[in-house]
């Protein structure tokens, strides 16, 4: 786990390069089990493709979570309380956040945190115009790193970390635990963590959500190879890989991969990585949870269960975790 700090940046001063991308790719492809952090799927093109994924008929998580919010948002806002400082992990286009901010009672500050610089800037500017009385302060970086924010929760409000979309399921187990513990430190004794988690359900439903008929999810993952070529100057035959995903019950996760369809290689700087047919790069996990295991784990990380909202099928849950005293 990196101990680098993600800091608040004004939109016009966001840096133009990302050495972490080069480092993570070379380290990931050098490992015996080749994998790359899923955060690197979310450049501007990847972020756009993910927004399209969220609109697909097979992709139930967004639709289901939005359904819960549409019926329970008043209860959620009341539980959050007035004058909250909201810190959102992986803000993206902030579609769900708009719904939340619109219902909260006089939120004080909104810190969107995202790895995609361009989308972060565009979204922050849009929200600044839509919520003129709200102090919008974008933070470019990785929410898996320690956050230092230049704002404080007002005396009559508290800090709420917001993590919708079940992105928690994309994190390795150790990173997820680290995020829970850092979030507890970030929000403090009076704060809370509002989080969405995708629940275990029928395998066919889950697998179709991550391998849609239109091929948008495949394009989303394969876009990583285009990033290697355009941003790192890599030599890579993008046509030599195909997308593959499937359910692994032992890990309670949908696993996504880029699989070599023939012998090929990727060259980055002085590094060459050879692939035989069938060799793969692990690009993303989408872990699914059950409440009986998730809630005790959150409690061990410093939270106490407060409220749970689910859909009629119990496919998805929105949970407000209060900081334990």
C-alpha cells in the first residue's frame, strides 16, 4: 500500500503526467501472476465507457442502486444530517452524488476524489455551477492513498465519506480493509461512511453484467492496451488480446482478464513481456458481498452499523456506517 498523499488541487493546476501508471504497469506485468490495478482502466476514454456500461440492460448494479436511492433518499439524507462535508471516492460523473447533494440539508463542502483528471475537472466545474452555494473542491488521485483535505467539517455538521456503486468490490481484500480504516480516521468520531455494496445473487445475472452482449465492457478493459501504446509508448498488438470474465466462487468475485489469443509481446521502455497463447493480464475483480460477513468486518475497522437500505430482490445494499465510539 502506498503512503503517498492525495491532495486537493484546483482544476486548472492538475498535473499532466502520471508516473504511477508506468510504475504499476511494469510491476504488474513483471509479477508471476500478471495483474494491473483496476484504477488504470479509468482514463478519460475508460471513464466514458464505464458511464455507458452503467446504462446497459445487463448492468443491474447502477439501476438497482438508483432505485434504492429514488425511494429511500429522504431517509438517507435525514440519517446523514445537516451541513455535512461530503468526500466521495471515485466520483466519476457524480450522477448519484447530484441526487444526494440535492436532498442533503445545506451541505457545506464537497470533495470529489477521482483518478481521471479530465472527468474530475469537468464534473467539478459542472457541480460548481449546479450548486452555487456549495464549496466544490476536487481532489485528483487514488482514494487508496491517504487523503489530506484543506477543509474542515463545520461545528454544526460532520464528515461523510461517500462510496457508491460497489467499487469496494474492485479492491483487493487488504486494500478494502485499509480503506475502511483510513475512512474511519478521515471522518472522525462523529462521522460516517455511506457505501454501496453489491450482494451475491444468481451467477448468470452477475456474469452477464460483466460481459455484455454489446461488448462495451470488453472495450472498457481492452482500452488499457491503447493506454499503454499512447501514454507509455509501448509496443503492443492490441488485436492479439481478447476480453474474458467469469465468476470465481472461491473468491466471491467476477474476474476480468485480457487473454492472449496467440504468442505476442508487450515492450515498455527496456522491458519486454512475452505472452503465450492463453496467458492473461488480470484487470479487475468485482467482489460480491453478503451482509453477514461484511458488517462484522466493518465493525473491526472502527465502524458500527447504523442503517441498511436494500432493493426488493436484495441484490444491492446502501449502508450508512457510523463511526464507533
